[in-house]
C-alpha cells in the first residue's frame, strides 16, 4: 500500500477550462460501429475522445456488453474512464500505450488514498481493429463484459442506461505507468479529472455481436 498524502492538491486544477459540448454520433469507418461520442478537453487545445457502442434492445436491469473506444494524444501517460461517473466503487478502465500496443487495465478503487487495484469483476477484450498507436495518438477499442450492471464496492447494484444518459468521468495523467507492458502496473495519481453526461442513445448497434466478432 502506498500513501499518497497531499498529492491530490493538483487534481482537477484545469477542470474549469473544459468545454462542455454534447454527445454526438460517430460512424467509425474503421470498425463499423456507431458510437456515441463525447470529446472533452484535459488542457487547452488537448482533447480526449470517449466513444461508446451498445447493442440495441437491451432489457432494463440486465447485463450487456458495451464497446469503449478511447482516443488519447501521445502526451497521455494513462487515461482512466469511470463507468459510474466517480473514482470510488465502480468499474474503471485504465489505458495507456506500450510501444506499438495499448494496455487496458480493469481497476476498482475503494478510497482516494490508494492506487485503484486491478479488478476481475469486469473483463476487457481489446479489439484488433480500432486499437493502434501512431506518432500523435494512441487509441483503443475494447469490449467490456461486467461494466454495465455490477455490484459496486459497497454492495449496491448499479445499471448503466443503454439508451439514456449516464454521468461518466475521466482521469488523465501525464505520468507513464512504471511497467507499461503489464496491466497490473503501478500508476501515479492523475493531473486532471472531470465529469460529463454521455447520451448512449446515439450509440445503438443492431449488429453489435457481429461487429465485435468482425473486429476481434
Ligand atoms: C494512484 C492512483 C490514484 C490516486 C492516488 C487517486 C487519488 C484521488 C484523489 C486524492 C482525488 C481527489 C478527491 C477529492 O477531490 O476529494 C481523486 C479524484 C478522482 N479520481 Fe482518482 N486517484 C487515482 C487513480 C484514479 C483512476 C485510475 C481513476 C480512473 C478514472 C480516477 C478517477 C478519479 C475521479 C473521476 C476523481 C474525481 C472525484 C471522484 O470521482 O471521486 N482516479 N483521486
Ligand atoms: C493517428 O491516430 C489518431 C487516433 O486514432 C487518428 O485520428 C489519426 O488520423 C492517426 N494519424 C495518422 C497519421 O494515421
């Protein structure tokens, strides 16, 4: 266990500069998914893009797989995505680049003091198509099982609306993980966090399962 002391002082220092545009539809030419896209600044002129694709016809309060696509500029050491809109208790997807590949780590936090531990309650499968690293960005596309209807760390059930608006959050760190090739790597605290409302209704995919298979 590491103690992070007052390192939180800089958290969200830049939150005030974030542009709050709404969710848009993105037809991904590479994978064929229709994504609900939200782009959010983490510093002036630097944007993270979060895209969600879901299957159509999901029954309320049932688990369903979702596809998460994240596009990050190469200055991002790691980028976290919080399905429950906050750090503590809900599934976190933490991604970073490692050479020409991208590593995605399932984590969960029980407090603001310790690094979020790896969590097996959610499983991510990186899709080959839609996951790449180039000179300017790294990007991943991953199916998550266990991210949409889960028991949180205080024992309550939480469901992510497949056709409605969910309150989400991200965390950005300029520091790279200590062992980038390992999904269990130690990471340092974020430099910026923020929240937004993400409308999943524009990321509906009737052929969701086929698209997962085709891009795997
Ligand atoms: C070493 C790892 C980490 C440490 C030490 C850490 C610590 C903290 C601290 C001290 C705060 C501020 C709490 C406050 O303002 O009262 C915070 C907020 C936050 N963190 Fe982390 N964090 C870590 C990793 C992560 C990761 C991987 C995510 C993934 C998304 C994340 C997401 C957030 C979010 C969204 C907030 C805003 C407030 C909240 O939702 O709780 N953090 N964190
Ligand atoms: C690099 O990757 C980003 C994110 O996927 C993409 O938008 C951009 O077009 C790519 N650049 C090149 C030169 O392929």
